C-alpha cells in the first residue's frame, strides 16, 4: 500500500530547530526539539499548546496517564501536565550528567544518561541504578527488558522491580547503534554500527534474541529514526534518515519486505506511529509531517 503525505505543520507553528523526539499518547502528538520547546499537536498537526521546557535541547519525552516527562542535556528531568503542558515539578536537576532518554514502564520512570546510567524512579524517588558502561542515546522497554544503545553495542538488560532494591543482569549485547525500536511483542530492530543497514532480532530470551534478518536500506546515508508498529495484527517497521525517504517494511514470518516509500523532502530525525494507519515524521529545522498508509 502506498504512502501519502497527508498534512504538514505550518511554518508559523513548527519548531525552530531540529526535532529530536516524537511521542504519540492518548490521541495527541508531542514533539521535542533542539530549540528547548515541547509542543502538543492534534492528529491533523494543528498546534494545541507549547512550552519553553528547557534552556537547551529537549532530548526525549515519556508519559503515563496524567504526566508528561521530559529530559535534557541541561541535567534535568521535568514533569508537565499532559493536557496543558503547564509545569508540574522538576524531578531531577544535576550538573553531573546529561539526560538523553526517559521511558515509563510498570509504574516507574526510567532515565538514561551520557555516563551510561539507567536510573529507575519509583514514586518520584530514585529506586535503583544500573550502569552499562556506554552512553545511552536510545532506550526502549518491554516488560523487564531494557534495550539501550549509542554507537557501539546494543545492550539488553533485565531489570526486575521487586523488593527494596532492583535486581538486574545483562542478557545479551550486539554490535550496533541507535536508533532502536520494538515491533509488536516479538521483534526489535536497530541500526548496524555503520548506520546504513537495519538488524531485525527476536525479542526472546530463550532464543538468545536471535537475529532473523538484516535489511539493506538502499542508501549510503545514515539511518536516523526507526518506528515499529502493529496494525491489524500486521507487524511493520518505518525507517528514515539523511536521504529524506520514509520507508515502510511489512514483516511476515520474520521476513521484511519494502512495501512503500515516500520522499518527505526533509532530513528525517524522528518517527512515531499514530492511530488509524498514520505515521508522524519530524525532521531538520523543526518540520513535521503526517504520512498516511493508503
């Protein structure tokens, strides 16, 4: 099925600098960028709200039922109202690290920083810490498994949130680099160290997270963004980067097939799946588009 650019954020509403992260949550799209702002959008990319969140880059966003979390290279993690983007509180402020990733899972907030620390916060207090010895540029969580990566190795750490202290252990690691994404419950994907191909693996401890495919992206340019979705029981992967082409990969029996591609006309820096076969793509200079699978 072909891909169609359905709408774009207006030049008056878009971010001033590159978009760093997109989050689709409870029917709304949230964007973060190097201009220090967070913006909330309707599904048709009409701006609903914005906030000057950090004095420098906002690297990542996460959310639970009532709160939006943001992190930055200013050493802070902040909390915002999901519906208005009004400030709630500052969870962490430090000069020791830059926070590059946040994720919310199992009632806890996870953060990843430039020193390789995974911090776990429970009830807004530090519950435990794991160091994986490599800066955390990207992070995703599935159950007790935390997938982290920068540009050398993807590390899979099992973190159990039980008792007074967390229990953890490394389950496997693979040569690779950011980005990383889950595809449904059974697969995950990340870029090769060169950043020009995609590795597809089983999300299965028993199989040792076996590699099932290697995707040649068809370009000599770096892949900046991956997003896995599962629509109508069909697992799909979307990818994009410096070549400005959004690609759709349908995965059947662990075999990826390039179903469609579309030229976004901007360097792609972030991708997230939305509702109703819609994909949101953020890029250089704050441009934001919605692509429909038609």
